[in-house]
């Protein structure tokens, strides 16, 4: 065993009571942050007084947890995980990724090989990964994972937010300020709701074609897509940027810029998280979800795991924005997009803590690109293909 391999094993080895230490250190940092006092803009010298306190606080966190928070000081000046792989050679959790770059959407297989589907602007998986629905300007396109076009649909206005239903027999999308639905084979295109927010709709898992969407006043609506029957409606609030169902359809999260609202299946508001949230993803089972927060104190972001009623459990901390989250199909790994480091970070959430990082992500999805390439978007980590409906 060489020195580098030994260092990796020592770094990834679980520390006794590591999770409890993480939670203790997070409570210390969070409490200090919540008690901070705003400083006058014209008294910059007072800001310097915060530096010793911040350093001492971070030193306490480092001494207590010895994990992700302990890496924060180095990441501020040199973002990125050490010993990252130079290229993606395999996925730790199997399955396939759907990744969108300025070149278009790519399908990335478990062995790291990838295929460009075409020059589309956004895309999403069908429920079992047999197909991809993509949008380009005023055109909606269904392809297979090899990029072969199955059908196209044109609209008078640009199309955004295409989402395939769990059954595979419906696709919802936005166009001209309206929510529209088309069959999975491209037939029967129709208007469902004439005026909605720009938030992509979210299909409820399970039988039937039940759809959640956001109105322009920030209220969340759940309707039957085939019957147009409204099942419930929330009170107005901050307009969500994202809607997401738990895998069992018992929880619906509405993520806005400064708050996350959690509803149950009947529309009852269970919880409101007052936080600057960048994105969230429910795990493939249960009600826990991963939440990436926008850069806060000293420019760092963090990803936390949140259960129904428990406090956030810190999972990863890094300098700059963390833009993407994707769960592996088995729920054991979480992919985190880290643009400032040009890395994907894979964090194991079950079976012992382990972190694997891949560098040069932008260039891997920019054919012929040199230097700083645009960072891609992860649109999903899909299961193995199965089932006749996609």
C-alpha cells in the first residue's frame, strides 16, 4: 500500500462519535451566527473585531468535529477537495446521470462514459430512464438515452420546465405563462392552468396523475392533471423556485429564496425553515431531504440532511456556492455540485462516512474546451432502465 492510498483510507475512516461531534459543533456555530449583531456600514474597523472571535469559533468547531467544518479554512483560500480524481471514471452509486451543459444534455453511465443528446437547453428523465424529455426554444423533444428523437412538439412561445410523470404517460411543461400537459407519446397537448408562476411543476409519486404547481402569489396548488380537479391549495407565500415531493408522496417541499415550506399530502403546513436555500432533494425513500444553503458568513455554503422534525445535520461545507444535489438510486450517496472548485463531491450518507471528489467537471462537458469551462447542471441520477412506459 502506497503513502497516498494510506492517507485516503485514514481520511475516510470513521471517527468515534463523529456524527454527535458534527451536531455539537454545528449547534455552536449556528447559535453564534444567529446571535450576531448587524454592523454599521461606515465603521469598517469594527468588522476587524469579528475576526478573532470567528477564528476562535472555527477553532472550536475544528477541535470538536474534525470533519467537513475542519476543512473550511483551507477551502476558503484553495476551494476543492484534496486528492480529487482528475476525471469521472465511475459513479459510486451506479445508475446514470443526466447532466446539462451549454453544449446540451448528456447521459453519463455508471462507468463514467457519456453521450451528448443534442443541443437542448434543459432536460429531465422519464421515470425509469428509458427516455429523456428536453426543451429547446419553442420545441419539446423526447429522445432515448442515445439521443435518437422519438417525437417533437412545437409551441408559439418558449418551453421550460419539462417534467415526466411517474407513470410515464404524461409530461408537464410551462409555456407562455401557462401549465400544459401532453401525453408521453407526444399526443393530446392541452392547457391545464392558464396562469402560473415560473416554477416547474412536480408530479406526485404513486398512482394517478397528480401535479403540484405554484401560483404567482406564492400559493401552492395540487390538482388532478386528467380531471383538472383541485385537491388542495396553500395560503400565499414567497414564490417557490422549486417544488419537490418525497418518494412516498406524503411530503411536498416548496423552496423559495429565503424559506422552505413543508406540507403533508393533504396540504397541511408542517414546517417552515427560515433559511437561504439554494436547492433541495428528497432521498429516494423516507422523508429526509438534503438542503444546500446559499453562501453565508465568510462566503461558505453547507449541505445538511433534514428529517421531518429534527434539526439540520451538517453533511458538507465548502467555500462559494453549492449548486446541485442528486441522490444515487439506492440513497447511499449524494452528489454535490461545487462550481468554485470545479468539482463534483460524492458524499456517502449511509454505511460510514466517505467523500469522493472529481475535478475538471466543466471541461469534461465542454467538447474541445480549454481553460475555465462553464459548470454543468445535474438534472438527475436515475435508476436502471425498466418498464414499458419509460
